[in-house]
């Protein structure tokens, strides 16, 4: 059974992973959040969401205006975003057009 998306994480997605930011500013975001006092909290919430898979693609789309065909595609993208932002892995992930 799915639970509702974490509101704080939803706010982070709305502000920093929306369609405009995701296509052009993730590299800058990586630098911004690293120096912030809230980075650890966001990382922890992000990791919990990836483990619990408690967000639907519909919720993500309503929050960011980025639409995926399936939840699996959305989670694959979010895993890449997480790895890029918090683990220094991979290139800047791009969402679908």
C-alpha cells in the first residue's frame, strides 16, 4: 500500500526538480545543496522515498510537470538524480521531454 509523498521532499522537488530546473540547472543545484544546512535531511528523505517507493508518477508530475510513462521509469530517473546530487556519480540526468 502506498503512502503519501513526503511533503518536505515534495517541496524540494517542486522547487529544484521542476521541468525548468531539471533541464538546465541540476549541476548548479548540486553545488547549492552541498553547501546548505538542509542537504542531509533532503538526502535522507530522498533515500527513504527510493527505498519505500511511496510516490506515484502522477504525484511527481503534479509537483514538477515532468511526466513519465511508468513509475519504474520515474524511479530510474530519480535514482540517477540521487546518485548525481548526493553520491557524485554519473552525468546530469535528463528527464523525458
